[in-house]
């Protein structure tokens, strides 16, 4: 029987190194391209390519909070606007010129970060808990994808089956909300 001792992680760089080494275990076909990739005003910790050739941006933190979620979202948004730069930056990798996916790898996710990820719904970065252990044979890494949709208090939008449908559903929801607010503001003027 193997006995594992959990290693305390004090540096996000240690997590990034473990994720880079175990990228293919995060999802089949995922391969690291570059560490510390500038994404506008933020830096993502790891740039990868998935099996279909889509850019995957990984942000890592020991304890993921709302600022970690924001960094992942901002990095993906910036590269989504600048996909034309991908062939120049990664000429050896054949990357699709589509918006990238974002992923957060952390030892632990705070309740605030989880609430924010659930509120973002299908456009939220993927959340992966990365735990480091030690045994007699050496280091052991545990990667667990968090299922944010299983929270019974947060229903998912009905039409959010694919990433392409998610922005359209969000736009429709925003339009309905804006229309309600405009009607409310108009009716307040006659009181």
C-alpha cells in the first residue's frame, strides 16, 4: 500500500511546473507551448495547445480567488481579440485562429472564486484543483476538474450546450435585462 503525504505548496510557480509536466493528464492531447505568456496587462502562467489546435491559457495560484478568475478571463479576452498574432508567436504549433479557452489550476478555490465561476456560467474558465503529494517513490500530482454545473442552487442557462451558443444566450439575457431596466426607468419618470 502506498502512503501519500500532502506537500504544502507556497509558490504558484511550483503548481505551474507540475501542470506543465502533467498537461496531457489534464486533457488528452494538451501540450505546453510557453510559460509566462503576456496577455495585454496580465500574464498567464502557461500557454498550451489542445488536441484540436485551440489555444488554452492556464492561470495558476495557490489559493484561487476572484482576482485569479479575473486574470484568466482577461487573458482569454485579450488573446480572443488578438488571435491573428498566434501564428507569429507560435509558428511551430498549428493553432486555430479562434478565441482561446481559459483554465485555472489551484491547490484550493475560495468560495468567492467558485461563486464567480458559477455566475459566469458556460463562459467561465475551467477549474482544476491541483494537489501535490510525496511518497517513497517521489512526487505525485492529483488533478481534479471541478464540476461547477452540479451546484443545485445555480441553474445553468437552457441553451448553453456549446461554447458558440453561450455568448448568444448571454447577449439575449443582457438585452432582456436592459429592456426591463429601461421600462422601469421610463415608468419612474411618470410617478
